[in-house]
């Protein structure tokens, strides 16, 4: 009887470890996806900034606050 319980407990521990590995893998995939999205935004920001020939954001805000338009 005790051997059967030990085997079942061993199986349960193994299953829990496998579940833990799966959870960690899923979290790492989510982090990778989020990092790729951040990198894509940064790349887009650089592209837009390189093509921008208008006033800077700070100058635009100052201009809007002064309402000189």
C-alpha cells in the first residue's frame, strides 16, 4: 500500500513539475511577443522621426498653448 502511495505521489510531483514548465514557457512566449511589439514601435518612431521636418513636439505644444494660430 505504501509503495502505491509513493508511486502516485511521485507521479503527481512529476505532473506538477511539467505544468510548472509549461506555465514558464507560456510566460516567456508572452514576454517575447511583448518585446517584439516594443521593438516594432521603437523602429516606427525612428522612421517617423527621420522623415519629420516640422517643429519638434515641444515646440508644437508651446505653439498650441500660446494659441497663435
